[in-house]
C-alpha cells in the first residue's frame, strides 16, 4: 500500500475522532463551563461563557462540514498535502481537546485549539475546493 493510500483512512479516522470529541464537549458543555468559572459565579457569567463556547463549538461543526464535503466528494481525498495537514491538525486537536476536558483547562484555550486545529485545515480545504471548481 502506498503512503498516499494509507493517509486516506488515517485522515478519515482523525477527522472522525475530532468530531466525536467536539460533539462530546457540546453535550457536556455545563461541566466544561463550570470548570472555566471561579467557584463563586453569577448566572450572567455562566450564560456569557456558555454563549462563547456554544458559538465556538457551532463554528467548529460548520468547519467540519466544509472538510467532510471536500473529503467525501473526493476533491481532496488523494491530495497528499491536504491529507498531511488534516492528519496533523486533527490528531493534535484530539490530544488537546482530551486534555481540555480531562484537565479542565480554561475556556479561552478552546479558541486557540480551534484556530490552529479547525480553521487552518478548513480554510485549506475551502481554497482547494475553490481552485478545483475554477478549473
């Protein structure tokens, strides 16, 4: 099996694992928000953090839509550069988000993980899809 063909299942698995972790964080949002706030917090603080995390998770799911569209349509399935970028980004996201949940990191760290591990591969996928459409 060539190295490019082995990247396809690895890319799919890391993308799926990242998606599962994001959905898990989405479902257990209350616990994550409480760990981000001080011991004594008001309802407004809770709602503000909940809104921020809800927006970040929703945008992450939208970016997954872009990546899955490009990948499952076959547009970027065999592009080795996109596969490596996606593989590294999503495996890093899996490790980072696992630490985010288990070690109760502050909520602002989600935005850093989001920007490097979700935005970068989705933008690359988007530009790849646009360049293929213009051909």
